[in-house]
């Protein structure tokens, strides 16, 4: 069954281009011209992916992203006429999976959609490179090595912290899994890009920082006193023991 893509974009010419490009690649696209119409569509139908314009006539795409994230982990790719680093970081911090500035190539957009959808079954490249063994099993839940307050459910792409499920995006899942599967090991930003992104060369070091920030916030929401992710200045990040 083709993946269903929701396009929330107010410019008809851009929407037509997206509809054609996605349909040509075998997807099933649906278009909404406003953010409110897109939210209503998500509430009434199931979609596998959302392409969300930031500059919508009835509000900011960032605010609509927050509404979507309150109820869904569906992948979101932002479209914008702006290309500033701050906009990209903000979009990623609030739960976006990727960011594409206008004008864009339809081929690049469909390639990014495919790459993000492939992350539904995370298999970080660093799992094969790491010297320590990951205890995660694809058939069910298991405790991360030496970190009993975490458990990883590979089959459901779910991580629990202190017994409670974390609401993670696919990238956050892959980052968290990489860190907690190898406790104490310091991963550089470049290594984490390789682990969590299918196209790491298209992302920036700041992208890792933004996702680590949101991951920490979700961990703190469960245990405000806990800080299982350690920053190594000039080096990267690692997971660490908790009391």
C-alpha cells in the first residue's frame, strides 16, 4: 500500500508540483491549503508523512507542528521561503524531521521523503562499528547494557525510561538507542549524524545539538533530577550512570 503523504501548503503551484512529484514516485498525496484543514485531515485520516509549509495564511507552520506533535509522531518535513540557521534549528527542536528551503528540486524532496520513511525501522550504522555489544533484540523489549532504567522495544521502536514510554521522533529514537546501548562511550556529532540520519552529509552539527536538547527535555519530563546524557565539550555526547 503506498505511503499516504499530507501536504499542507497554501501556494497552489507548489502544491501541484508536490502532488505530481509524489504521485510519480508511487506515493498517495493529499493536499490541504491551510494549517487548520491539515490538522482536521490528520484527525480524520491516517497519514504516513506530513510536508508542512512554515508560512501559512492561518498561522505559523511551527505552531501547527506543535499541535501535530501533541498527538502524533508522524514524520514532518518543513518547507519555507527562508533558509536561516535559526529557522532550521527551531523547526528541529519542536519535532521536525527535516527542512527544505524554497525553491527546491522535486527530486530532492521525494528523495528526502523516502530517506525519512526508511527510518521507520531504525538500524544505526554505528551498531555494526561499536566494539561493545548492544543487547537490544528485534523481537521484543530488552534492557540497555548496564542502564537498567532504560528498556528498548525494537519491534515497536519504543524506549522506556524509569518504566514510562518516551514519545520520541524517529531521529530521537535512533540517537537515544545509540547512546544507551553503549554506556560511557563518547560519540562525536559526526558519528551521531551517521547513526541517526540516512543522509548525514545533508545535516549540520547543530542539528544533533537540537535533537539532543529535545531528547533531554523528554527525559527530564519523566525525571526532572535525572540527566543521563552527558555533554563532552569539544568531543560529543555519551550516556552515563544514574543514582
